[in-house]
C-alpha cells in the first residue's frame, strides 16, 4: 500500500491505485502558513495529514507527489484556486530567497572590493596628472615626500603665487590664467574627494573582511583576505582550494602562459601583496609564498567550517618561520 | 517584406523574423524592437539571444509544434534573465493572463531571479522559483500538477540526465519536452560535437522518448543543438 502526499493533502491507495482514504488541509488560504508548509515539504518533512493517515494505516510506504514508485491513481490534486494560492506563495518564497542574497557577505565583498579597486585606479591617474600639471608651472617643485599632500596645498592656495610660497620655492615668470588655475583647483578637489571616499570604502572592506574571514584576516590582513575570497568567487570555494592554487590566485595570466607556452611558472599571485612576500629578497619569495599559501588555506578552512579562530601566537609562529627562511637563504642560490 | 504567416494566435513569422503579440503593451523586455501588425503590438523574438527563438527559426518540420499550446502549463528549467521566457509568456498567457496559462520558471541565481520577479509582476501567470534545476525535491512541491511543455537550458555537465529525470517527474504523457544542449558542457570525448549530440540522442531514445526533431542551432548559437521529444 502507498501513502501519497503533497503540500495540501495526503492519500492512501492500494497497489492497483484504488484510493482508500484521504486527508486534506484547508489552511492554504493564509499565505504565511502556506509558505511555512511548502518549506516543510521541500525539506522532506512529514505533514500532519501524513501523520493522521499513518496512524490509521501503519504499514504503508510514504512517497511524495511525483515519485516514480507511486502507482497511477486518482490522487486528490489541488483545485485551480489552491494552485493560484500556491503560485502566490511560490513567488513570495522566491522573493525571500532573493532578499536573503543581500545578506551574503561574499556578494557584498565582491561589489565593494571591485568598486574600491576602480576608484583607486581613478585616483592614481587623477593624482598623477595633478603632480605633472603643477610641475609644469612650478618646475622647481619636488614632490617626492609630500606627494599626497599636494592636492590639499593646491586647494588651500588662492593662486600660483600662494602655492609657490606654501611650497617655499621661487615663482616662475609664466603662470596659468585665472580660469586655468580654477580648473587646476577643481582637479585637486576631485583628487581629495576621491581619496576620502577611497579610505571610507577600504574601511568597510576591512570591517567586512575581518568579520567574514577572521582567521585569514589575522594572517594576511583583511584586504588581502577579501581579495582572495572575491577572486575565488566566495569563501566556500576559497576554503576548498588547494594551497598551490591559493599561492597563484591572481596570477592566472602567467600561470596559463606557463602551461601553454612553457614560460616560467608564477610563484605568487595576490599573496605577493603581503609584506612577508613582497619585502623579502627575490630568491626566497617563492618559498615564503608557498608556505604562507599553505597556512592561508588552513586559516580559511577554520573560518568556513567553524574551526578555532587563529590567535596572535599562531601568527607569531608563522612570522618566526618566515624569519628562519630568510636567515637560511641569505644569498641567491648559484646555478 | 517577406510573406507573413501565423504559427499560432500570438506568434507571427514575417519573412525571416519572428514576432510575438506583446502581452504587456509598450514594454520591451530586453531591448527588442516593438512593431504593430494590424494594430496589435508585437515584440521581435531575437534568435541570437534566445535558443528557443533560434530553434524556431531553424526547425524544418516541427515549427508549428514546438511552442506550448495557449493556456497550458509549462515548466522552464534554467530561465536566466527571461529572454525566451517572455515570449513563451506572450504565447501561453497573453495580456493579463486571459488564456489562464501557467509558466513555472526555475533558476539558481538570485541575480536572475530578481529580473524574473520583476517580470512576474507585470506578466501574471509567470511563477519564478529560486532553486537548483538538478535538485527537484527542493522545489518540486510547487509544481503540483504535471506540465504540458517542458524546456530545459541549464548548460552544465549531465544535462541529459537531468532532462530525462525532469521529463519523467513532471511531464504529462504525450507532453512536449525540449532540451537545449550545449555540447561544450558535456565531457569532451575528442570526437567533436557531432559525437556528443549522437550519444545524447541515443540516451533519449533509450529512455523511451520519441525524438521529433533535432535542431542544430549552429550560426545562431554555436555548439548548441535542441532536441524536441514527445513523452
């Protein structure tokens, strides 16, 4: 004997498909209860109607609607009105699912990180042009130290003469017209504004990264951790990557050119941004990034699968290991 | 100007282009052009953007059978942004769902669902569902009755297996099933895409379906073929 059920009803039939008993649920007019009911059935839970019928027919095989085992029978399918309600509930459930996607830190990180990358690229071009522009009018000026402060200084000065006084250099014979100077000032203002926006964006990335990937952030810093997470399309995927992939994540171009044409393989991808790698001598960067990537895979797995958070001591141990590698290899190997 | 002919109440072929009667007047769903034929607004069905549109343009002898009947119940797996879906809606439901059709559209991506939910607001009869097309148990409960027409376009490995299971689970006996197959998603055997298509046809026959036509979409949608079967 078979017990058939769907979200609205349950029925018992014998092997030849004769319906023996039916129990129906009539509460489907209420959208919230219907949603809860659909959620229940989609998780393969047993509805109250099934329980009622099970108490009457203890030895039946329970199957959900649509199961190929079920014999053909005149199952009590929902009426047109019930299907209309079902459709409304289905749309509501989908809406809730889409709303839930907004809570997904992977997607949020992706947008803010990519946005801050785009803004940084814009900032670098705008700031570079500002330096060149001011340098054209003030050939004596040197900006090595106070490059970043130049935009503020331009904004503070009324004219080129003011600026030359601020920078403590001589005033050249030729200068921009008043309108031209105005444009230069506007350009400096946009550089300032972008810088402020960039900082607040990166703060958000740090915050999100540190809460989403606490152990990995402790090891690599929140921005690098977020970048790896975005590059791997989410924490769940990042946690499933082998260390070798983690090591070259972000160096896909070099890696595939290695596979295709046999150029030297990349030794580091985004992980190069970490000072342990980038501030080490060239000949040990590969060793350090390999070790660091291996540690990073463990850290992100702790984050994803609910392991223990990494402590300061654990990271200090890795820092010691980096020191040892540096001491062991003071000179490039001779080949 | 080519010769005009109607495939159904809502679908019109004018020379080489396909048009469907717009169920939602003045709205262009994905930037397609709108035009009036005998005072009724139609939307152009772009065959390079919709695999179903491409199949309709390429079909040799099943052009009149490919689309679902007006007012039928349809299941669309892998709805994406709803390009094909909007034209199916024109055909099955019509303005304000006059024809009492029902289209259940399943897609995995919340981004796509966002567009579909928006579309469902202005096109009654459309039921978007967020779910994995492979995992029937999670959303199968929302498909209460068997459907008349099933379309699958999921572009992932094992498409045929999913299709056969879906047809057995959801399609009425005698219903129409359409499988849009992307050869590049299947395991590459090194014998070219023709071999992939042949093995798929074999699997479909083995599952007990009758293949009405295999439509090669080459030129409109490369590496794709559409299988039209009856359950």
